[in-house]
C-alpha cells in the first residue's frame, strides 16, 4: 500500500473510510465504567468506530460488503496507552522503531513521549500515523526548564548540532523569556504539550502554564520541579504530574533549591501510607482533576536495578515508596495513568507497560478493572486525547485489543493478546512472533478469523 499524498510506502496505514468491518461475539470491557458485556459487536468504518451493540441488533443493519470477524467470546479492551515513554534520548532510529513495533503488537495504540529529540520523534509520530512503520500514535512534549538544567548530558544528546536550551523542543526559561513566543515555538514542533521539568520556581511554572493554556496546549510537569513543590505545581494548573516518588518532597523539611541538589527523601515519613501533607496534596489533585503519571513500577525493573548493594538498596527503598504513595493516591480518588519511563529487554516479548500494570495490581491495591482504566481512559486524558481514544465507543478511533483470557480476572492475561486494532488496521500477534528476532515465543493462541460477509448476515531513572 502507498500513501497517495506522498507516494511513500504505507503498509500499516489506517483503514480507509468506507471499509466497514464488524468484530462480533466479543466479551467487551469498553472502558466507560460499564461492566463487561458478552455477545457484543463492534462496527468500524475505516479508522473510526461506527457502532457498538448487541450482536443480533448489529447484524440487522450491516452493509452487504462488510467484512466480519468472529471473536467467539474472546475478550476485548480499549487500546492501551503508555503515559510515559522516551523514544529518542539519545536518538536511535532502529531501536525506536523496534520499541514501537513491539508496543503496537502488544496492544499499545498510543503513547506520551515525555520530551526527547523532537526532530526524530516528530518523524516517528508521522510514520506511525500514516503507516510507514508499525507503532502506536505518539503524542509528544516540548521541554522547558531553568538554565541550570541544560548542562545535563541528556539535553546534549537530544540537541546534537544545536545549543541545549536554545531550541524549540528544549527551552531554557528565565525571567526575561517572552513566554508567548516560547510557547508558540514549542507548539511549532507539533508538540501536544509543554513538559515543565526542573529549576523553575512557582511563579514561573504558573506563568508557563497560564500561557500554554491560553494557547490551547496542556502542561505535563515533573511532580516536583525544584524549587517549585508538588502542591505549587498543582495550584499552577499543570494537567498531569509525573513520578509518584517526587511527591515525597511535598512538605519536606529540607530546602528545595535545584534539580541536582535534592534533599534526602524521608522514607520513614511515608511508611504508614497516611502522611497528612500528602493527603492534602491528593485532595487538591482530585479537586483540580490533576492526573498522576505514577511510573510506580520503574524502580522494581531491571532497567533501574543499577550496580552493587548501594544501588539495590536505593531501588528497593524507592520501590516501596512508590507502592505506598500510589496506593494512597488511589484511595484518595486521584486519577492515575499508567506510564513506564523505561523499556524491557529487546528480547522480551512484551513491553514494560505490562510490568507497570502488574505492579499497580500487586503492590498498590488496585483491581484489574481499575488498572485497565488507568491504561486506557485515564491514559487518554493524560495525553489530552480523551475525545478520540481511551474507550470503545461510537465516534472514537477504532483502537482495541483482542485477548484469549479475561484480564479482569488477572491483569497478566493481557499477555494472551492475539490482535491489536489501531485506527481500524489489524496487527496480528502471530505476525510479530513470526518475525521479531530473538523474541521468545509464548504458547500457541487462536486468532480471530474473517468470515465471508454473505455467510454471516443471517445470523483493542526518573527522566
């Protein structure tokens, strides 16, 4: 297949409008809060869902040329969303494409890229959108921070050939910065958000957020920006905050000066999961609708294990802190998105998002149903895309995952994925297993088979 506008090959392009398909016989968890329902059909028209309803009722109103796929009771959930990815720090196009491929074949239909070299990320986003390469939709952020942050080696990795802090996707903000121009430059990268990172005080964070919202773009912030505290960031109007362990700096006795000079984390203060200052913060977040991109499981991952006993002790302490604070946030009614900030080994058959979801269930007191909501509808909200994704509903993108086993019984059943549908395009898991180099193959699973239409009409480290 070729993209007609550009002439570029687009073998993974979204389905075209007018190509009607129906997935019938689903056991559907639609992400809206309704209980799972059996004998359900999902009708898609190109990249968009046309209707969702009872099999018998849908069968009465199908066009003669509709392609029909029998799911035979298999489980369907909305396309998963990883709310915290980094694809290009440093830029490595083959590695990024391999991650994107594994994500989409693993049921992930959208991600938030939380500030990288947007020269490459922008092209990756275009390539997955038009179908030149397989991958989820990418909604990415342009970063703003204080000048002191830009001697961080990562800022040089993502600004190669230019000056870190002086490019539209990595801007150093001072009291003399023209914020109207700075936000406009960030928007010019086609960023979906501004990421507020480090070394900015409360007044500056509030000014950035106000101008970003005036220009119609959300703000994704680190949960502590140093010296701006978590409470100040929420009061400034940030739409989401990242990294639950950074919330430990709310009400700390030590001064918050800069990103590089953080005070000691008072781990013992949070052990009981009832710290009153954190409880006040969570009440404020719930009141203002601030999404928590927890990245709760990252410290338990091999990616952040480090070397030696000191690193292991730090990772263990942060793992416990993340579990306790995320559980407290959940009990307080804060909306929690599922983000990772790392990836599993390239030979692993599944992406890191599966580990994050496991962690939220095992360590944070969340049910599989609540965790699926975090990975779908709340993830869409964190990305500013709740109007088009995050649930299986008429009018939204045709993004959903087909599973052999019920994820509401065990979130690990996401690993029984057989098919991802993204913008109406089918990504069959067996194709990934057949072609992914070095990936260990799971047991054999069934794949939904197409049925001829005529025969069927009678009857989805902290950075």
